[in-house]
C-alpha cells in the first residue's frame, strides 16, 4: 500500500493509550476510588499547566525535576508556565487558593492524571506518564505517614502486585538537617576526587542527592558517608521510631534505607518508596514515592501546615499487572440486536436505549446489513438472546427474540420488547 505523503508520530516518550490499555487505567482508577471513598480522601483535579514558579519554588530549583526535566513554555501573554512534572505543589496551591484551610483538618485529597518530565525514555520511564496521588494537609502525626503508605500498599496488593516492600528513611527537618548537611558536605569534600562529575556539582547545590547517586564511582564514597539517622533531632527521631513501630504492627514489610533521600527539596522527616521486588533486576522498580513535607505549604502559602503524601506511577504498575496476569473484568453483552433496513436501524437504537435503562448490556452493528452476518456475530459474542428486526417486524411494530442456545424464536410487540427480554433473561437465570 502506498504510504501517505505525511508522517506524524507522537512525541518521543509520549504514547497513545489504546483501548486495550484503557481497561488497566480504569481498573486502577476504580480501586483508587474505592479506597479514597473508604478512607475519606476527596477527589481533586488541577490544571496540567501551572505557573513555572510554583515548581521552581515548591519542588525546588536544584532538583532534577525542575532543573532538567520540566517542560516550560512562554504564552502569548508572556506568562511562563510549566507542564506539571508532579502533583504535590499543585495540590498545595489549590489548598490555599480554594480556602481549604477553613475545612475540617486534616484535609485529605487524591488525584490522578498525566504528568510530564523531559527524561530519557526507556522501559518504565516516559515523558508523559500518569500518577495517582494521595495527599494530606494538616496532620503532623506519624500515623498520617502510615495511613498514606497503608493506602498505597493495599491498593497495590488489590492490583495483584507481588513482593512489595517499603523502602523508608527519615531525612530530618529544618532543625537537624542543616547540621547533618554540614557533616555530610565536610565528608564529601574530603572525597571529592572520587565522585562522578554530577555529584561534584550536587555537592554545591543539593548534597543530599549524592546519597542516591547510582554511579558505581560514587558507591564506595556513599557507603562510608555519615548517615542522617545518626544525626536526627529528638523530635524527628521520635517521629521515625513511631512510624517504624506502626509498620511492624501492621506487618508491612519494610527496608530501612539510609540512602533514600528522594529528589525533591520539600521533604522532611519520613521519605518512602514502595517497590516490587519481583521481576528482573535493574529495571525501574519504584512504584510509589512519597513522604512528609512539613515545610512546603509555608513556602507556597506562608502558613505552617504540616503535610504528607505520595505518588504512584500508573504505567509501572500496569506493566506489573500485565506480568502477573491481572484479570480484567470485562462485561459481556447479553443481547445482540440484528437489523435489516433503515427503519429497523432506528428501531434498534430505540430498543437499545430501553435495554440500557434496564441495565441489560446490548450490542448491535448498525453499519452491517446482512442478517446472516449479524447473527454470526451474535453467535461469536455468545449472547443469550438475539433480537431480530427485519422489514416485516418494522411493518408489524414487533421484534423476534431468538434463544441462541436452542434456536427457538418468539415474537413480541416492539413496545413490550424490552420488558419481554428482561423476563426471558430472568427466566433463564432461574432454570
Ligand atoms: P525515579 O527514581 O524512578 O526517577 P522518581 O523519584 O523521579 O522516580 P517520583 O517523583 O517519586 O519518581 O514519582 C512517583 C512515581 O512515579 C515513581 O515511583 C514512578 O513509579 C513514577 N515515575 C516517575 N518518573 C516516571 C517516568 N518518567 N515514567 C514513568 N513513571 C515514572
Ligand atoms: Mg526521576
């Protein structure tokens, strides 16, 4: 076949979500909605574009996300906007903008949608991907950290993701972290020649990030670095101890990872990732990332509101759902309507509406004309009954209802057709 003279492709790292993929998104959204309503998280959606400064200030200028991965654009009105690379600053902005500060606290929100990061595409890493977020505003209690982890952990279990573990650490707060940073920087400076070029830069801009560098060169330096857990202030130490006790109580498997710092500026105290340990090594296995961010809301709204939340990578979860053979429950039609002639086609649409209102899943193929072909389709779909509306039925304002299991047919008036079909389905269920 001759190729068309133009050739467009979706942008690098951004893909179409085809129908066969949508069912996984639906399944995840359904589970998320179920958990959210049970644990009283309210749905929110925010614009995909935000003021560039929201992320520069909120996520942090020296983070990879802002520095390297953000899509920034200038509008015709000379505004500088960014495609959201994550949800948390957007939700914090919305909290203030919409007066949620006056709502009963903690305010518990969830959202799901696309986020954008300009990074090197590979399996499990895209430039447009989806996140599911749960965020809480207004509680400093360790149990709130656990509620967030508990929710994600159980959602993943519901989605049949195996071998889950929580990687967890505390990175202190504005009291103890500056001191630890000094200790760390002193140590890293003494090792500077053994660091990769990126970490040499990080040493000046974001020294904590050196701790989760994956470069082999840096591994030895990191393994001997002073650990933040040895430098936490009493409040942070106590908070972290409670978090770990709760994890023990709830029998959530966790790994204390002193090198987990997460890439963002705003975290305080608890940081965590949920990983699946099944599958081959070396792939992107972090499914959820999150933690406490007690200082972010002050930065955005000048009010001291503690907060905690997490984000799940939807595409990574879908990849594992497919691997584990997650069964997608798809409803199968009970009725197929076969039709012949223009008038029969509109009668079909009318009958479909009657059946839809009765919750009877019905299918038809209006663009087809041959009754034989349509009945073949009905057979393939394995429907219980086929309804036939031919020219004669149009004239006599009736339909034929055929029992597909034995080929017996009855005639019913068009007005009573839906009711009759309902009775037949019921009768069949009884026998
Ligand atoms: P990573 O270390 O894998 O880059 P991250 O720390 O940048 O992850 P977060 O900002 O914590 O990721 O986002 C939460 C989750 O979103 C991740 O755990 C992951 O499942 C998913 N995620 C992050 N970046 C991508 C991406 N480029 N493509 C697909 N999913 C992603
Ligand atoms: Mg990343």
